[in-house]
C-alpha cells in the first residue's frame, strides 16, 4: 500500500503544531506524535475507519480536537488534511 500526504495535510500539521508550540514545545511534540500514531494506524488497517461529518473516512486524534481525513483509492491512501472538531454544543 502506498501513502500520499497532500500539501494541505502537511500545512495543517505544521500550522497546528505551531499553535501548540506557542503554548509549550512539549505539547507541540505530543500533538505531532499523536497525529503520527493515528496516521500509522490508518496505514496499518489500510484505511478502514469511520466516516466523518464531511463524508470522508477519518481518524480522531484524541485528546486533541482534530480529525485526520483521508481517502483510499485502490492500493493508495491519500491523507487530505486535519479538521478541527468544534466543541461548541450550540
């Protein structure tokens, strides 16, 4: 199985890591490791996962409020981007 990371995914990851880095380098590192771990899980299971609110397969990055969105086509997983999960119940 091959893996492709979109420019958007990479940009989203760097942007959010930067935001967490403004608070704490340790927090930024934990965020990046969580995203990397969830990405490895998607690859390991060949993309079998939940469908998110936008209709794409996704993986949650708990305890961080983000989904990793991806698409699977034949033998390739395309990581599309990170989406913030709103915690607002209104």
